[in-house]
């Protein structure tokens, strides 16, 4: 199941969660800006609803992750990020300089796309791959000499 953002009310109902204005606003915010951290989501929700506590946003994010409506990714050295693209086998590219995160489809196919040499008895159902590098903007900046030098 590859899910991008659909009607947030339908997603909440299907997950057995009450439909509330903060929940709808959080889902809309994550859909509008995939890979946002909780602070960015909270700022977007406040633009839509006015006063909403950061803790309320965290509570909604966590409930939606537990319900399978949102996916949380945690690139090393970065706060948790959230996205509505769930249920498929995709990975992420992360810029080492500016922190931009973009989706990249798995070249192998179905999950898990990698198998450990020794699974130690685990039943592996997912492998998370994060590609690190420089985005085009940051990469071109590194190629240009700094005017201050």
C-alpha cells in the first residue's frame, strides 16, 4: 500500500482516531511539507488554527505514527521528521549541509530490500536506507570559490 495524503478525516476515521481540528491540521501540514520536523509542523498548524501547544502537536504526531497514518524518520544528527508517504518501500536522501530530505524509490523492490548476513533469529520485515550527500544547491556552493577568500 503506497499512501500519499488523502482526506485527513477519512484517514483518521479509518485508523479509529477521533477527527479533531488539530489532527486534521497536523496531517495537512505534513502533507504540504513532507519531512518537516515537529517545530515546523507546529508553526504551520498555528498558522491554520491559531494557538495550539507544541505538546499537542507532538501528541498528534505520535498518535498518527502509532496508527500508521504518518511515518517518522530519524536521520542521524537531525530531529525526527514526518511524512504521509507510508506503506511502500522508499528511502531518503539527506543533504549533509542544509538538511534537505527527499524521497528516493528503492531500486531493489519489495521490503526488506536488504538482508543481513546474520539475522540472529530476527524476522526482518524492513530495512531503512539513508543516502547522505550534498543537494544540488549546496554542491554547487562548494564548487564556487568563496568571495571572502
